[in-house]
C-alpha cells in the first residue's frame, strides 16, 4: 500500500502531514538576508536553522549535522526562536517612527530574554541605535546615546553588531564635534575585519567637519576609484565628495556630481534622493543661485518628507531663503512647521536668518 494511503487510512490528513513535515523549520532561528544578497546558500531570502555563534564577520547556523557560515554583511535581521514578542514590537514601533515606544519595548525585550545572550545583545543593540537615531535630530539626547553605545560596545566588542554600533557612535561624535572621540572610535572600527573601508569613509567626514578639505579630497578620490560603479558605497562617497567640493567653492563640479547621483538613483529611494537634493540646494545656495536652491529643497519637502533627518534640514533652508528674499510670511510659515514637526531637531535650534 502506498505510504500516503496508509496515512490516510490511519486518519492522518494531508494538511496534518504538511504541518508535521514543516515542524523542524518552524521552530528555528531565521536569518533574513539583505535584498540583492550575494550569498547563495539561503532559500527564499533566508537561512533557517540554529544560530550557534555570531561575530563581526559571520554568523554560524547549524542545519542538522551541517553548518552554514553566513557573512554578517549579508544579514538584514535575525528572528530568534523563542524571542520575546516585545523585540518585534520594538522593531514595528521603530519602523513607524515611534522611537520612545520602540526604546521601551527593546528594554523590555532585553529583560525578558534573560538566559538567551544573543537575543539580549540584539535588544540592547536596537535600543542603542534607536537612541542614536533620536540624538541625530535632538542634541539633548546625544550624551545619553553616546553613553548607551559606549556601554554596548564595551560589553559586546566581539559580536555581530559592533560595526554598526561604532558607525552610529562615530556619526554622533562627528555631528557633536567630539573630534578626538571620533578619531579614537574610528581607529577601533578600522581594526574590525572588513570594516576598514567604512572607517575610511567616516574619517573623510571627520576631516571635512574639522575643516581639512584638502586631506579629505585626496582620501575621497582614492576611495571612489576603488569602489564598484553605482554601488551604495560609491554613492555615499560621491555625496561626501560633493560636500568637499562645496567647501572648496568648486560649485560646478559639486553640482555635476550630485546631479549624477540623483539621475542614477531610484526616484523612490528617499534616503539617497533627500540627501542628494539637500546637498544640491546647499551647492546652489553657496553659488548665489537662491531660486534654483529653493527648488532643490522643495523636492525634499514635497517628495521625501518622511526622512526625519533630511526633512528638517530642507525646511530650515527653505525658511532661510524666503527670509533673504523678503518673503517673511512664507518664511514664518516654514519656521512654524519646523518647530511643530521637529521641536528637538538641531535645525530647529538654529537661529533664524
């Protein structure tokens, strides 16, 4: 008698059989891979099994008697078997822009996951970087965020999150002009296997912020030449180079470079487009072309207003241009929007002008 017929006569339906066959993978860790991943051993964009260990370079996943080493830079997220629901709720709140609610859930998850060190580490990391995101637009949270990131790095220096944690810390240090702290942090980041290039890009930002345009430009040319065409890394480098060109008063070169980035990027890629149009606006404004600059900033306001880092920057620039044009009611409207929508932003705290 065929096996399936035997099961049917025994009262086991096909639906129950399917659930039974799926059971080994239902109760497993799910390593979700990044979109467009180059890692070929996943199925359906993920690797399912039991996470054995995590390092900055790789995550080791066991599948029965075999293991798969997943490069950390190919991982978007990991859903751990038995993780508390508060961890996913934190992610949902963070994605929806509810940062304070997300922070509370991540803290709860860390407490609820006691005895599961990888889950605790993931929750503490998400708390730290969510706080860092808040601090990028709220100077009053910088000290708290830097402290939280520092504590995380001290306790999890060999984990898979160390690169992203040091990047977040460096960006905060550069923005708050803690140049000495940023330099020391980037030196540590450069020691992490595979992270030297990320450290080099942030070092260029540090040089620019510190006013060393010549040194920043030389490093940028070398890094851009080594980057693959039209990759996220090359786009990031080109945007940093545009900032360097603006600082050097090379406005035509900067405009050309930024327009290349805008044309090459997907119109729906808000992260790239919002920053590119704001940088274009800065370039055109510095070149004494306020009307053209205004159009660039309006692109961000009208099309990419969900970018909480770049949108307040655009609102402030629009307000400043209208004020210089003598259109005070319109300038006041944008200043009011900025205060209402981003009361704690660094752009809101700038003096009007």
